[in-house]
């Protein structure tokens, strides 16, 4: 985001899935990119991790909800400075759902709730899980919402080598394979695809690993600035254009 911000590129709206919904929501609330960087580096595991052994998972997700709401100053989705759309999966129907108003932290909690790891998030009596199951890189949602130019960030570009000697490893690898396939299809509809090299980067709870991840993102974005400029010229993009006052899906986080 820092590279885009420094280049004067401001999104008209943001669509986020899973980890992208966390970053997107905080940025959409009005935090500058440099503050977003500081938040990422200062986050501690216990800020977002709450162990609760249950039949459907062992992370509750409430700490994720509270952490996001703290960072966005309790701002609901409909009041974001940049319109924000959070993608999750309706567990029973297996369908993509887009939250665009209501409790921001709760919507993000739903979007990051990896099945069997996180307990499903219940919103208005329905269970929701990780949006990455149905739309790991939500390009199509952005198109449905009327985007003229879609800049996608793909963190699934490199093959993910997961230990498969146990049930949890096999489950993880199955999810990885499915998400890579889905992402490949959606990315065909993006104007620009930013693909950071994350093969050698550390775990999200490792501060040094986070620094390397952000550096990789900045380098990958820098390489795409000319392509972004060309996309703007190609579409004769009108500066200051905002999305129309309608939404494709109306779902509210409580």
C-alpha cells in the first residue's frame, strides 16, 4: 500500500478476503500506509489468537474481531472512508457472501475463519467461514461492483509445500491446492496482478518474517507501477470516480 500511496494511486473501493480483509479494512478506515505497516509490525500473537477447544475448531476468533474493531476505531463497514467489501463463505450453502455494512471486525472474523482451525462465525443465526474457500482473490466481486480497473494482490502465486505426514498437513495442502486453482481463474479477470515472492518468508507471528513479507510486497508492487499506469490510460480512467450507490449482495454483520 505504501508504494501505491506514494505513486498517488488511491482505490475507489477495496474488496478483501481472509488476510486481505484485515489489511483492507484497516486501510479503508483511513489509516495511512505507514501506520498500517506499524500496526502489522507491532501486532502480537495474543492480540488475535484465542484458544478455545471445541468440536468445530480450536480458535474462537473473537480476538480477531476485537483487534480489527480497535484498529478501525469501531467504524462500521458502511462508514469507511474508502468503501470496503469483505468476502466470506456461508458454511451451510457453500456460497460466497459479501459484507458491506455492519460490524467490521465481525465480518473480518468470518472472512478469516479457516474451517477446522477457527470456530465458524455466527452472524444473524448463520455460520460463516473463510472467504478464501470460494474466492481467494476476489476479482470477480470487484467486477460485479463496477470496477473499471482491478489491481489484484495474489499471495498464492508460488507453490506451497506443506508437510503431509499428518491429517492436519493433508487438510492444509488440500485447501492450498483448491485456493490456487480458484485464484488462477479469477486472476484472468484482473487488469494488474501483483504477486509478491513469499516462498522464503517467515510466519505471520514472526516480526522479522512480517518485515520480509512487506518488503516483498513493496518490491512486487514497484515492478507493476508502469503496468498500472498503462491500465489507467487504456480505460481512460476518470479521477475521483466513485462506485455507484448499489451493492450486489446485501449482508450485514451485527
